């Protein structure tokens, strides 16, 4: 003996399943974006380290750079 859902039950079940699928797709998209952002952060950090080494060579290890003005001063003890 087989039974059948009412059209309302089937419709609600299909809508919930579609919503669930869309939520999973959205979550996957966010994970991809997260991966891209993490990759960008790694690149920025790498460039920062390179520039920091160059500036240390040029201005010395005890230098402090004001990021707003670019003024280089000696580290205060």
C-alpha cells in the first residue's frame, strides 16, 4: 500500500529542501571567499616583511616610523 503527500506537504518539503541547498551553496561560496582573503593576507604580510627589511637596512633597527607622517625617529628607551 503506497501513500502520497498532499500537494501542500510536498510543496513545503520541496521549499525547505531548496532553502537548505541554497544555504549550503552560500556557505561554500563564503569558504571560497575566505580562502581568497587568507591568500591576500599572506601576500600582504610577505610584502610587509620585505619592505620592513629594506627599511631596517636603510634607517636602522632602532628606527620608528610614524605611519601617518612618514617621520623616522629613533626608538626611545
